[in-house]
C-alpha cells in the first residue's frame, strides 16, 4: 500500500529531515511512527500525501510514484488518503456536519447520499449528537474525533494521523486511538505518528522508529 | 453530468452569498458614466437623424438689388452644372414665411418696412461646399452666402467626438472594473485561505476551488452592470422632467430614451465578462501560493 525506498528529504535551506528511509506498509496494516520531535515523523507522513516531494528515493502509494505525480493528479491521490493533524484544520465558519460533508462536495454524490454518509462518519466517532454545533464548541478530544470523521467520510484506503493525541488528556487520547484501531479493523491501512511511547507499547503493533533521518 | 451541474450550482450559490454590496455599487457607479453617455449620444443621434442633412446654400442678394439683377443671377445659377436645385425666394415671400413664425409677426409689423433681401436657395451636387460658397459669394449682387447644413455637420462631428470619448471612457472604466474585481477576489481568497488549504488537503481539484471565485467575479460584474443601468434610468428620468418642459415650449413631445434592450443587455454581459476576467487573473496569481504545509 505504502512503500518507501531510500527516501531522502532536504528542505530548502539545507535542513535534512530524512536521510534514507525504506519501509513498506501492507494493505490493512496498522503501524506507529515514533521518534523525538524533529526526527522527521511529519515529513514522512507529508511525503505519502504529496504535501512534500522526496529529494531522492521513491515513495509509492497505491502503486503510484508520488514523487513523479503531476500537480493535477495530486487531488485524486489525496482522496484515497484520510489525513488527521495535530491542529485539526477544522473550519470554524460552519457546523460540525458541514465540516465532515466538505470532502463529499466534490465526490459527485447526490446530496441525500452525502448527508447519509456524513451522519455515518459522525456516528463512528461518537459525534452524531453534535452535528449542528460549531467546532469551536467542542472539546479538544471531540475536535480531534471530528477531524477523523472528516478524514474517513470519503472511505479512504489509508488513514494517517500526525500526532493526533498530542494536547489531549490520557483518556481522550486513548479514545482517539481506539477510533483509529476501529477503522483498521474494517480494513483501512493506518499510520500514526506519535512521540507517546506508552500509547504505542499498549497496542503492541508495528513501530517505525525514526532516528536522525533513518529508521532505527 | 448531473454531479457536474450540481457542483456548478453549489459554486454559484456560494459566490452569490459572498457578493459585496459596496463593490457592486462601486462598479455600478463607474459603469453608469459610459452607459449614460452612450444613452445621451444615442438620443442625440436620433435627433440629428431627423434633420435634413442635405447641404443647402442660401444666397442673400444686396437689398438694393433690382428684380432684373436677381433674374440674371438666377439664370447663371441654373446654368451651373454643380447645382442640383435652385429656388428663388423673393423678399415678400420671405417676409410672409417669417411672419408665420410664432412671436415674430409683431416684431415685423413694428419694423414698418421689409428688411429682408431677395434670396436663392440652392442644393449643390458637389461635396466641396466651402469652395462653391466662396465662388457664389463672388457673383455680382450677392451680399452674403450661408451654407445651412454646416451646423448639422458640426453637430454630427461633435457626436463623433463624443462617441470616441465614450469608447475611451468605457475602456478605462472597463480596465478599472477588472482591477476592482481582481482586488476583491484576491481579498476573498485570502479570507478563505483556511478553507482552500483544507480543500486541497482532502483532494479538491484546482478547478473545484477556482469555480466559486470565477462565479463571484462574473456575478459582481453583472450586478454592477445592472446597478449602472438603474443609475442611468434614474438619471434620464430626472433629466426628462426638465427636457419635457423645454420640449413643450417648442411644441415637441421629445424625451430622452433609455438604452435599447440589446444595448442594455450588452452592458450587463460585458460587465460580467470583465468581472470574470478580473477573477481569473486574481485566481491564477493567488491560488497556487496557498498550499498545505
């Protein structure tokens, strides 16, 4: 599903985020990416969604070489990838429901079907009762679950979380991880970046530990 | 196809919601100048069109000229191949015609004697009226020559200058419309920065993101065009109150007409297209810079 081979990423200005990273993630797998802040976790995830392009090496997602992807093809790659960020990137000028509905606006679904799917996604993250609220009224954990609902409403094959539990209390963090694991159980490939060792150890899943731009 | 239409409808609705009253008013006021000028010019053209534009030359004889001299001049004129028509207006007939004009009868009665000379009215075949006039003025016994249609020609020339001025004004204000729309859309893109970034992250195509802004430019321009027509209509309405008073004093029912339906539609369509152009320029410049990080 996702395959990195000898991927290096150097940002303009000379900062080398990844030196040489190789790994591959099978369809339906769940893995954690860990490492100190600045170890390159975010860069690794951004390369998968073509938010960044590799300086060298190849990133293959769904059989597509992301590094060589044309600009116009990027949106179609991203429609198969659900992205959840530490800052949820929610839109505060519209309701919870409309936030989740956003990715369906360009899916071409009939409005009734789009609304049905939106409710289903909200139901899966336990926010069905809050659909009319503004995201600003939600707690940190609820906002993160809202971001997950938006990421999965399009039924992507890959779900990516970049520090989705940072800034959350232990209970909310555990709940968020349960949601990710739940999607993995129905066949979604999941990759979560976190610096929280204890969370990772609790699940006993595959761990990609980044150290100085390489997988240790 | 259905989904495509739905997306366009959504983009159009989103654009309509964001339409600013102030920007529309600015565009409307700017466009009302050339549109109003054009309406006035069209009215002027209608007026000059009704006038006799065939040039006529009037030859006034010296008041002391005898009828025999007048006959001699008449023979010379009729023999001239450059003249299509020659009409003799004896001084008695001229006085009678003048007495028929409202208000002048009393003045003429007060004069006691006929102050008018005999005259010829000729219609030339040639275009070179100036030279012909000068030649005719040289005939013995002719006191004064006047080319009657000169003022009508001058009016037409003035109208042509006005037309060029309107085109210049339209071009300038059209460019202004593009600039105003460019700036509005640029600011709108900046305020929607977060939404655009998120849309790109979740797989919106560039076309999907651009669409509402194109519609916004189109609608804003067209709405400005409609406002301009409203201003022109209101302005002509105010002018017509006074025009009617003036026209009635001449016994005329003349009034300023609004733009023809085709012209009015052209104003709105053209304004819409210019707005859309401004939006495209802004979008091309601004949208690439907003990328998720």
